[in-house]
C-alpha cells in the first residue's frame, strides 16, 4: 500500500491539487492493489475534497477493470458511483450492466432503476448503493440511520408511496421515511452484523459474549472498525453485558483478547483494538515487534510480558531457540547495565531450565549498592527474584535485607524482606530497623505507614517487633506525629489523607483498639497530638476525645473550663461569596471530577493485570482523595453560617471585623477576620481559626497583644459590611 499514505497526507492537508496530481499518476498503475484502491476511495469519500474529486473519479475505471476479486471489484465500483459527479453515459452503461449481471431475476428491477436515477434522470450519483439498499429493504431486515435514529428494524416498505417504516433504538415509536431521504441516511446491515444482533436479539448476543468473549469482540471490530476499550464499552455495556457483570466479563475478555491471533491489542488505552486481515501466531507477532528495534529496556519488558502471557509458545522449539539467541545477542551489547544483564540472565535461566548462572552470580556478588540495582529493574517480579538470588549468594544477606527494608518502594518487596527477616531466630536485624523506622517516621513515611497497617490489621503477625500492646501504643503516637508533619508538606498531602482515612475507617476502629491497650498518660499524648493535626476535623478530634473518655473517664475534666462554647466552635462562619466557592467546589467534585475519574478507572482496567497496573492504582487513589474531600466539604457545609451585619459587634475584635493595629514602630496594618473559606493572608484576610486572629479576638480598642515577639495595639475596629 505504497500510495495510501501519500493520498492520506494530501487529504489531511486539504491539498487538492497535490491529491489530483497523485491520482493521475496512480491511475497509470497496471497491477492495482484492490484493498489499497478501496481504502483510497473511502478516505476521499469522507473528506472535504470529495465533491471536487467527483469530476475526476472516472479515470479510476481503468484500475477497477483490472481487479480480479469479485467482492473487492463490487465494493470499489460502489464507491466510484458514490463519489462520481459526471453522470456520464459511460458510467450509466457500466452501472446498468453491473446491476443486470448481479440482479437478473429482480421482479422490481425497472422500478428500482427509475428510483436510483438510471431511467429518465440525469443524476444517478450513488446508484449502486441505492439499488443495493432498495433490494435490502424488506420487513425484518435491519438498517442504520446516520441522522441519529441508530439501528432500525424495517417494519414495512411501500413501493407505491416510495416510503419505508422503521422502529429504531434511539427514537420512540414507528417512524416513516421517504426513499429519497432513506438514500441519504440509511445503510443496510446484514443479519449477522453486530448492530443487527444487538438490536434484534440482545439476549442471544449476551449468551454468545459470555461463551466466546473474544469472538464477539471480533464481530464488533469487523463491523464497526478499530475501537478503543472505552468505545467498545459504549457498544457493549448494559446493552449486551449487564452492568453488574461488566467488570468480571471485561477482565476475562481482556485475557482472551491477548491470546486471540486475529485481534491486535494496543499498548495504550488511547489506541484502538483492531482486527487483523489474517490470523498470525503469537510468535510471529512477537518477532514483528522485535523487528522494530526497541531499546534494550523495551526489549526486556517485551520479552517478560510475552513469556508471562504466552508461556505455551516455549513448546515451539524453533521459536524458543530463536528467542534464546536474541537474548544472547542483546547480552553482547557493551552498554548494558548490571540490572539489564541480571534480567537477561534470568531469561536464559528460564529458557534453559537452569537453576543458576555463573555470570549472574558474579554480577550479584560484585555489587555493593543493591538499592540502586533494584531501582533500575522495571519488572517487579524480577526485583523480588533478585532479592531471592541475593539471599542464596550473599553470606551477609541479613544485613543487606535489613538495609533494604526501609528503602524499597513496593509493598510486595517489603513483605518479602519482612517475612525473611522475621524467620531469623534472633531478630536483632529486624528489630533495629523497625526501631529506626519508629524513631524517624518522617524519614520513611510510606514504609512507616506500611508497617503500621501490618501491625494494626487483623492480618498482622504477633511475633513482629512492636506488635505487643506497648509497641502499638508507640506506633500510634508516631503515627499522629507523622500526620501532624504532613500539615505543611504539600508533597505529603496524599499521605496525610491516607492516614486520616485509616484513623476514621470503621468508625475509628484503630483508635478504639489502641485506646484500650494504652495508659492514661499515653492517651493524653494522643489527644494532644491530635489537636496539632490540621488534617483532622474538629469532629474527628472530638471523637478521639470521647473514645479516650470511655476508656479513662477521668479525662472528661479536660473538656471543662473552655473559653469558647463548643457549639459556637463548631460553626464555620463565611461570607456569601465564600459559601458559593465551596458549593461550587462540591458540585465540581460530585459531577465533573468524579465522572472523569470513573472513566480513568475504567480505561486503566482495560490494561488488565490489576496487580501491576500503576494507572489503575493511581486512579483508585485519586477516587479516594476525591471522596475524602467531598465528605469533608459536605460535612463543613452543614456547619456553615453566613455572616450578616447583625452578627458582628465592633465593641471588641470578633469574626466579621476589620481591625487596624499598630506595632512598636507605629506602623499600622489592617486585618480582616473572616471564616477559613474567605481567608487570604496575602490580602491580610485571616481565618478566625488562625493563631494571629485568636490573639486579637476579644480585644478592645486601646488594648494590646503579642504575636511572634512583636507587640501590637488595637487602633480601630470596623464592621466588615461597613467597608467602602
């Protein structure tokens, strides 16, 4: 298909002169590629240059006459007549001859010729397509309406009225359509077309889809062309596969598609699945991928993924030998890193069914920076395999494992290291590292969170360090310290949300459990630390206080003597503008972002293999963040109260006042005290919850206060609503 790309480039650039010049050259071919000829005609038919090109399409008849395949010849001629604008006698004669040969016994032949313009008309554009549509039109047959009615079943046809009656899936009731309109909006669907099956007998199609998932995908791609995973879902979800069954069905279908030799699966969710013209073996498809000369790292990932998905191909001795030769050839590259060599030797071990490799042992034995080596390996199963090799090869593996425990990033590797270190009778290596983790949770936040969950879940093992009651108390205390540290660290914001979710999960189950095994002094420390955690809401802090009082009733005295009434403390004061801003944010999360995230999750699922699907995990984490933010804001909206002028007193500094203060150098600064939703420190608009605002609230004109080693005096108090 040497010409197709050139034609497409000119169409994309709307270069009609260039297209016409190329067409002149193309028409001199003496051995046309029928498939290419059709694709060129289809491309130009759906392009802006179709109208002008219709005056020159007739030159393509010389190529059409050379096509030997009858079906391709018929399709090409149909396209020529769809595009043509000359309505020449030559074309009329060809059309008539073609129809007479293909429909010799049609009783309505003459009437149809008149309807399509080949009798008494100067215009017979699209004559063959129109004749085929007329011949197709009969009760019980299916058509597709391009004007928005969707798939339709033909209910009645009247040659006298030149009218057709339809029932369609996207409009209610029976619709009538004149033949002239039908010629422009309908195209016929065969009985076995996907859309015919879906409209005519969806239950039967559902049964077929469950029995042969990839077979239905083949039908879908055959009839509708290349489709992305999202587009395929639009065609199948709930219409063929019930919504409740979709996720399970698609996972099974995705696995079948991978092994279907007639379907090409994309590497990206943005790219479409497509149907091959001819089935090719997995081995052949893999060899073609390697012929594209991928990088060394790409080759490693490709070989790993292929052997994981198609292990049965190794039964082909010839293919196995060629793959082994390919791996050995890559190993000859002088620029290979140690990590790349290790992965390639693992391939050779698997291909030869060897237990070990001398070269592999030498590389691992000579390495000192194992953390860097693990980080350079992309395949997580090879990362774990390297750890296994280290344990077998290095005598000091215990020290290596304990050092790696705090630094590896995947929980799968952490679990393996933890389990191996826990098997050692004397747990000094493991205990020393967990103590380091406990003393420096901020240095290893993700690892700390992983170990915390390991201890506090029911799956946690009792023999692990700090798994006793005293250890749990210490872990929880440092857990809250880590949460407070995330307050002013944007890069740890997501981690902070995870911690809050763990605290509040199952009605604060972890908090209740740890309170029961903690001393009153430890519980007091929890309460104090929780007050420093800005990620916790006031409601969360009160729950923690209440749970503490259940275990230690004497702590209820800590509630007494507060300067601010609790009910008032719960109120979130705001202006109308601040309220609207939060309401808009809630609406945006609930409608736009949640729906977009749902699409991201579904697209990521289409990759399959959810265990190693980073995009899927990221999308789920984003969903958790959105749900947490929505829950927090919705809860806060219930506590919101819009400020009114009557709520504000200027007798003393309070919410809704503008305060002028002078410092020790007589510099005057004006502060506005509002709710947290209206705060803007750059414009000196403070939240009443801020430390500076709390220092001012309750002060009268002439009174002083201190903040950050500076003394201030209140000069004037003004109502926010009286500002100019």
